[in-house]
C-alpha cells in the first residue's frame, strides 16, 4: 500500500539536543509538508516543499530546518531542542496531478517530548 | 488573513444521536473546503470536500454543504456511532499554490 511513514514514532530528548524527524512516502507525490499539532491550536505549518529543489517556510519555522533529500524523503531537524517544541509532528504529502494538490495525505505522527 | 473557525469541543453524544459541528471561514475568493478526521493515535485523513458554492460533500454518512452566503461548511451526521469518536478539522485552500488553513479541531466522543 502506498503510504506516508514517519520515524521515530515517539522521541524523548533533552533541551539543547539536535534531533531529526524523518518522513518517507511511497505515493509518488511531488509535495511534502511538516506540521505540528498542539492541543487547541490545530495544525500549524512549519515547512513545505513543492518539489525537490523547492523549500518554503511556513508560519512557525523558527527553530526548525528541513531537507528534501529526494522526492520521497523530507526530514525535519530541531537544531537545539527546547521544551516548547514538545508537540505531535505530522508529515503530509500532496500531488499537483490529484485535484491540483489540494488534498493532503498524512503520516501517523511523531510524538516529541523535550525535557 | 484567511482563517477557519470551528465550534469548541469536546462534544459528547450518545450513540445514534444527530451530529452537527459548525465551521465558518474567512477568505477572499472561492476557496475549496474540507473536513478531515483524526482517529486516536493516527494522522488526519480526508473525510469529505466541496470545491464550489452549493456543493455537498459526503462520505461515511457525513455531509457538509458549501454555503458561500454564510461562509459556512457545517458537518452533519444523522446517527453517530462509537467508531465516529475522533477529532474533526475543518480546512480551506484557495489555490493549488496556497497552504491549507486548518481550524483548531473539534473533539467528538460518542458513548454507547
């Protein structure tokens, strides 16, 4: 089954550590996104990429960086983790060939805790 | 700027009750509207969508009608089941090159 996978699913780290969250997709989609979910705030966009050579900041990119290593892979890094980055992180994909890329397909999420 | 507002949760209903989750939006132009559902421990998945005024989206017994005059896209289901317990997100997108804007989500619990 074509899918969006995220690793790790859970991560506990300490303040100041660098960590990387990885996202892979077998859907063949051109667009990939990183969101964070906090209770009562819905989903907020961190970064997005419309193709391998395209990287764009979302509404809350400070403290994060990304790398689009291939069409199928999009990694999110926290250079120096801080406690208020504790959240549930989702990777999503879409494809311009499917209704103009308007529908998004989400991975299962990574629960990150920064102590 | 563009935004989506949803009724605050949590919403608790008994099985077979009627469900309405209100959603209103603020956006210029003619956005497409969506409802996504997030089951416990999972990512979001598209539930239904509508791309123009007066369109009705439907799936799994859920319906929502795109009302441009009231800028609303309320989610309804005639008889909820325990398996419908989830968080529901209303969302919009204006063009294929814009970002999706999500509402804050409404948590629904259905009790037997």
